[in-house]
C-alpha cells in the first residue's frame, strides 16, 4: 500500500455528504422500518439517530412489533 499524496489529502479522497443525500437515506431507512412492521406514525415521530439504530437490528424490531401485537391482543 502506498503512502503518496492521494492518501494524505483525505478531504479530497472521500466526498462530503450532502443534505439531499442524508434525507434520501433517512427516508429509505424509515420505509424499511415500516416494512419490518412498525407503525408509520411511530416511525414518523422518531429521530434520525433512533431510526439508524433500529435499522441495524431487524430482529430486535420484529420482536418489538410482536410484543406490541401480543399486548394489544390481550
């Protein structure tokens, strides 16, 4: 692996995130949570950070949804 100029100028190597890109990604993550079974209203009220954490763990989301469904069935 080299140690040349390309690797030293980090800000030029990796592009900056744009607000439009962030919004697009956030919207896709929220849609993914709705597909997992969460209520759209609940997902809408969540912050971006919470959405990111939950999208990383789909098994946990499915357990939460199942737990809520069982609670409502009682």
